[in-house]
């Protein structure tokens, strides 16, 4: 296991799920984690767990990255606290599920604002600073959903396709600059990702967030541009979208998502996300 001692690692979406697991794994390796999400209380609970489990100090910053000015506010707060980010983990993400036309447009827009715009903005500001220092790293959390169109998760898969393409291009632009960029593509992972909707992740299909976090950092240490941190089928699952005609891939994922009943998924009225 590579040591991250002396590294300040900012993890977005660190209040729960895969992001909290990234924060733990980074602290276990000696990094100073900076935890970002909207829920300040949940972030502080994760920071307390990290202090107990790894005798490490974690900094928390509550920020809504999808809100106008959210990323700029976070960066101003980092500067106010004199924090230099060595590793940025763009993990925060959300996705609408169900038929596009009958689901709330706001959920789709929020997902684009967070998964695409906030990720790109943070990468631009903090990546620019890393490039000026000649060192640093960025891990963008995409998904196996990035590799093919996905009916009933149409905008979500499209945001992740953006993350994949953007990350691969940036990794090449920054090759040999001292700044490493990698995309991570988890498969189904046991988190509250579908909370607030009628959709469910089948536990037997889902990986543990801790295993996903550890495998992501292992791939990053190896110098990978793309990481597939799930169970063994995770990577082969992305091949269908690369070899089939795109219309056939969309038909296949549409059929699969209908088996998973995502064609009937909807937001639960008044549910807290
Ligand atoms: N779970 C899966 O099966 C799976 C598979 C592949 C890829 N992924 C990707 O992995 C990443 C993490 O997903 P997860 O499953 O861990 O989801 P999750 O349990 O729903 O956690 C999402 C995190 O993002 C934060 N967040 C949401 N909206 C935000 C906003 N506007 N500003 C700042 N933070 C915000 C949430 O905290 P607050 O609510 O406190 O803001 C939470 O910490 C996402 O990018 C997701 O697309 C997940």
C-alpha cells in the first residue's frame, strides 16, 4: 500500500457512500482528508469516525456544489483556511432514474450541474493550481454507466460519458506535467444512491464502498487512466458498449433496466435526497 503521508486530499460527496469510503481509505494511507458535501452534520460524523479509526484529522467544508457559486465558495473557503489540495477526488454525483419525459426535469438538471459542471469547474481551478506547482492528482468518479447509453437513466449515463471523455482527454493533455488524472468506474455499489426513489440496488449485485475505494487508489498508484474498482465482471460489462453498434447497446441496456424495473421507477413524493 502506497503512503499518502503529507498529502491533502479533497473528496467531494464525502458525507456517505463511496465518498466517505474514499475519505477513510485516504486517511488510512496517511493523507489529510478534506471532506465536502451539503450536510455539515454528516460530514462531521465521518470526520469523527476517521479520527477514531485512523487517528487522523479530517477537515470538513459544507458546500452545495450544484448551486450557483457553490464551487467558487468552496475554493474561497479552502483559501481562507490556507489549504493546498494535492489530490482532488471528484466523487459527488447524483442521477435521476425512471422514464425521462415523466420524471422531474429538476433532478436531471441537478445531476448535470453536479456531475458535469461542478466537476469541470473544480478540476479547472484546483487542476490549474496543481499544474502551476508541477504536481498533483485528480480522480474523477464516473461509472460503468459511462460506456453506453442507458434508457431510464438517460441523463445520468450521459453525464458519466462526459466524465469519461473529459478525463481521458485531460490525462493526455497533462501527461508528463506531474499532474495525474484518472477516471474510476465503479459498478453497482451498496450506497444510498437511489434513496428518495422507488428504485433499489439489488444487494447481491452490489460491491462494498470500502472495496471500491481501496481498488480505486490501488489503480491510481499503478498509474492507470481508467480504473474498474468493482468485482471481476465490472470491466467486461463495459465492453458491450464498445463493440456493439450504439443502437444495439441502447436496446440491451434498455432491456436490462426494464428487468430491473427502472422503467417504472419514480421519485418518492416529498422524499429528502
Ligand atoms: N452507488 C453506485 O452504484 C455507483 C456506481 C457507479 C458510480 N457511482 C458514482 O459514485 C459517486 C458516489 O455515489 P454514491 O453511490 O456514494 O452516492 P450517495 O451515497 O448518494 O452519495 C452522494 C454524495 O454526494 C453528495 N452530494 C450530493 N449532491 C451534492 C451537492 N449538490 N453538492 C455537494 N455534495 C453533494 C452527498 O452528500 P449531501 O447529500 O450531504 O450533499 C453524498 O455525500 C457518484 O459520482 C456516483 O455517480 C455510484
